[in-house]
C-alpha cells in the first residue's frame, strides 16, 4: 500500500513538472515570437501574440519618450507605422537573460533583460491564457541604453 502511494506521488510530481515545463516553453515562445515579429516588421505575427479584445497595458520608456497605451485599439492604431516596409526575417534574435517567471492557472508574469543588437532593455510581460493560448496583456520595457547607463541591481 505504501509503495503504491509513493509511486502515485512520484508520478504526480513528474507529471506536474512536465506540465510546468510545457507551460514555460509556450510562454517563452510567445514572448520570443512577439519580439522577432516586431523587429522583422511582421504585423500579423506580432498581433497574434497579443490579446486583441479588451484592455491591455503597453509601456515603453526611453530617455526621450514614454509610450503608454491601455487598450488594444489605441496600441494597434499607434503601432501601424512601426510595421511599414517589407518584412525582414534576417535579423538576429534578441537575447533574453535573467528570465524569471511566475505561472498561475491562467496568468503568467515574466521579467527579463534583453539585448537586441546592442539595445539593452529591462522588460516585463504579463500573459493570460485565453481559449487555451497564452496572449500578452501587459508589456513594460525600459530602454536602458537610451539613458546612457548600464543595468544595475540583483538579477542573479
């Protein structure tokens, strides 16, 4: 009897770990795709990463500007000009480091540093699981290099 309980507990633990790893991989895939799609000017791919109904939050902060949007319609209208021109799939992928993630049943919070060909940002994404798919509902990024400083703090 004790052996069966132990085996069941081990199988349950293993199953939960596999589920968590799959969720983490799916979340990172959305975040990576969103950055790559933005950099390559692939609007449809970028849009597919976002929750496009209802409220979202988008904050991008540089030394010179702050871009703040709290609805998909406002963000969509503002971003249209960012995607003008031909799609460029040849860019190097942005490197994400110090990735920290908290995953709940239908919400995930991700914080990381990003080096996008020398443009260093400190970023956060909040995603919701909508109809079984992870979608970004909050994006906050601070363009660190625009301030002429390096990242500081405890990112280990």
